[in-house]
């Protein structure tokens, strides 16, 4: 099964659970694009890479403060689990399920 698709996700942040929709669009070779859209706006995926069922990417957060995010995740069937490294805030869990 492709890792491509949209996932309803929750990221456990110091500000509480942040809900969002992560969209993964596979590209050429091992690359992918997409974004995550939620209560704090939308962030585009940068440098997205696919290795089997594993994903890695970066995002630039602007709200509530500017910060670079380093993300990794694994897709198993319709479930995505991962980590978001957010500078001085440490690493946060990301969990979600594929939208039908």
C-alpha cells in the first residue's frame, strides 16, 4: 500500500493536542510533497523523503512562534505514527489514521 494520502493526525505539544490533516503526495523517486493543515494554519512539507513505509521531512512553523521542525513517521496500513522534533521544545509524538 502506498504511503500517499491524507491522515487525520494529533501532535502532542506543550500547548496541548494539536489536530491537523497531513497530506502526503509521492513524487519522483523517493521524494514527496504535501502539507499539514490545522488550528494553527498550514505548513508545507520540505525535503520529503520516502524509504519503504518510512517518511522524513522538515517544516517551518510560524505560529505561535517561528521554528524549524524535523519530522519522521512510519505508515502501517492506515495508521501513521511519528515524531516531530521542535527545537528547545524537544520531541513530540504524532499519531493519525488515513482518511477514507
